[in-house]
C-alpha cells in the first residue's frame, strides 16, 4: 500500500491510482478538479451521500418520535400516578415533580438503549464490513430499520405492565436497541465505501461534504422533527387515516436504502472465513500500531469528540453566566458550534487541498485552545461567547476532516471496515465518559479550571503533530 505523507507536496504530486468505477465515476473526469463540485459529480458518491442524509435524518427523527410517544402515551399529568417511576427517580437522585422531568426519566432509558450498542458493537460490525459486501450491509441495515419502525404503532396497544410501565414502552426500548445495532453495521460500511468511490485527491472534499451535511441533518432532525411529525399526523387525519406520523421513518430509511442500492462499484473481499472475529479485531488493532499516521489521526478524533462532549456539559454553565440566555437555552451555544463546524467543512472542501493535513490539524487545535481559554475569560458576554463557540466549531472541522481523510487514505483496503468499526467504538466512548467527568469537575472545581484543563489537552495534541517540522 502506498502511504501518503502529511505534506501538501505529496498530496499534489503523488499519482492517483486508477479505480474501477462501475457507476461511471471515472477519476479521469475529475482529475485536476477539486472541491465540492468535483465530488458531487461522482454518481456513486452522490448516491451514497443522499443515503447518508436520509439515514441520519431518520436516526434523529427516531429519537424525536420516541420522546413524542413517551409524552403522549406513557406519562400522566400527575406524579402520584407514576409511583413506580418515582421510586426509580429517587434511586437515581432525580427530581420527579414536573411532567418534563418524568418525560426526561423515560427518555433516558431510550438513550441508554441507543448508546450501549454504539459502545460495544462497533468493532464487531467493522469486521462484518470487511467480510461481506459493503453495499449489501448498508442496504440491509436501512431496509431492516425501515421494517422495524413499522411496528411502532403496535406498541401503543393496551397490554401488560412491568415496573408500572406499559409493555409498549419496553418494546420501544428494545426496538431502539435493535435500531442502534443495525446503525453500528451501517456506519463502518459507509465510511469504508467512500475511498472506493472517490479518488484520493478528492477525499478531503468528500469528507468535508459529509461533515457539513451531518451537522445539517442533526440540526434539522432535532429542530424540525417534532413539527414534521405533528404535521404528518394532522395531514393524514384530515384524510381519515390515523398514525400518519409513523410513516416518516420508513420513508427516510427506505429512500436511503434505495439510493445506496443503485451504487455500482467493485470491491475485493480477501478475508479468511475461518479466521475468528477476535483475530480479525486484533489485526485491525495492529494497523494502528504499524501506521503512525493512522494512530495519530485516531487519537485526534477521540480527543476532539471528548472535548465536544465536555462542551455539551460546560455549555450549561456558560449559558447560565449570560443573562439573556440562562441555563435552559444552552442549545444556542451548541448550535453556534455546529454552524461553525459546517462553515469550516465547506471551507476545507474548497481550499483545504492547498494545505497539508498536519497544518490543518494544528490550526484547528490552536483555534480550539484559544476558544476554550477565552471562553473562561469572557464568559457573560453573549456576542463574544457566540463568536468563540463558532470559532471552536471551525477548529473542530479542521481537526475532524483531515483525520478522517487520513484514515481513508492510509488504511489498507482489506482493513477499512475493522478500523472504522474501532473508530466508532472509541468515538462513542469518548462521547459518553466526558459527560460524567466534566459535570463532576465543574461542580467541584468550577468552570474556569475545567476550561483550562481542556485547553491544555488541545495544546498537547497540537504539540504531538510536531508543527515545527517542515510540512
């Protein structure tokens, strides 16, 4: 395998290997062309991208739907009627007086069911992405999820209860767990397919487009999910059809499966079917040991998502210090960071190929460092806090996109699934643990020391990029 160096010279001068593009995605057509226009012209990638958009929208709509169902069907208006839940809340030291708090308690069960597979299944799913055809995995995962959510209305039927809750709630929890398992199989197959459809010179732009649309799907899915569900319910009710809100998820998953099924590309699967899954996982870990660039990119992604998870907690304290916002409107700060990530992704797609991966990563970590330091010094100011959150988001894009591109460029083709499966495991763990640690540290030491600690970690990561070396 030809490894690309981190400098821009190799990116611009290394020959681009010819690829068999069954969908008409000839690399010759786009040779010398970079940016968003080049990758969107690739028919196979365009279909994968459409599949990603609808699949991610469906994932977000699913969470919104579960909260909607909890609020409409499984939560009463009086806390006295939820005696079993009151006991659970007391055990978890949670307040249980308001209806919103009771909804939050039940929603937590759904979040846990969604998180567990993301933390433990990813590596095994990555092995599957190398053993089986990737397109079939992606189509099957979306198709089965579309069929699975069709059973959601059945969960509203009356039946037995357990721990004071309807069987339907527990069925939704199980359904969420299965949906998450299928998502873990989709993710590494999807990431491993990108370098099979996109020439190396356009991988940076392709990942930038993915990052931008991922943030857009998150914002649209969570912000517009509830209004869309209610509009669908009302629209179909006017036609005399009940349960119209349940058609949104099968539609999105179905569009994703259909779009991906139309991709044509050839891949060689050279794994030993008699080789155990454990040995396959170990072989994926050996890739990190053998390739320093892959190892460093993986560490940067883990650090980045740990910082972003910690920011989720810290944003509540930051918003509390701003009189106009208050603690309940912390989402404004997170949305600003997301906007910064989307803008950074678009900028990288257009001009990122001019710079080396190392320079982009170091610049991004520098933006994150200064943003964290200044957020502590300028807290209380809405304008400066929003600017710094946006800058932090741009820095996050400068770190995430080059790191993802390096993983796709330098990982051997027969190890792509295992490496991306491991990546999903590590990232999901890095998104979970800091949520607990950051809250504990802030409550004990205050906001400012925690921001400085996170900034120090970003500086350390920047130093490990050896920015003083020639790139």
